[in-house]
C-alpha cells in the first residue's frame, strides 16, 4: 500500500463509519477516491484542528466515495 494511503488510515474509518454500525460508504470506495487524487482532501483530517475548509474537503471526499466524482457535496447527492 503506498505511503499516501497509509497516512489516510486513521481518517478514512472516522469519516465513512464502521462496518458493524452505520456507514456512508465502503473503505474500498474511499481508498479508490484517495488513489485517484482525493487523498489531498483529507490529508490533514484528524491531525490538525478542524477548520471549515477541512470540513468542506471531507464532505467532498465522502461525496466522491459515495457517488463518484460527479458530486462535491452531500446536498447534491440527496437531490440526485
């Protein structure tokens, strides 16, 4: 596993949820997004103080993991 993906291991489960409880996406989908350039969106998630910019980037990451790269917000997924 590339170093980039290893660095995201703490953030991905925190964002997508747990396999035994409610979740919004799969780890496979999240890592696929990360491999295709989405890792920049959550590189600081869980490492620095959360800012509104980090929230928006995390939302975009999740929207990409759920609906592919067609969406950038959860609102757009709900309306689709």
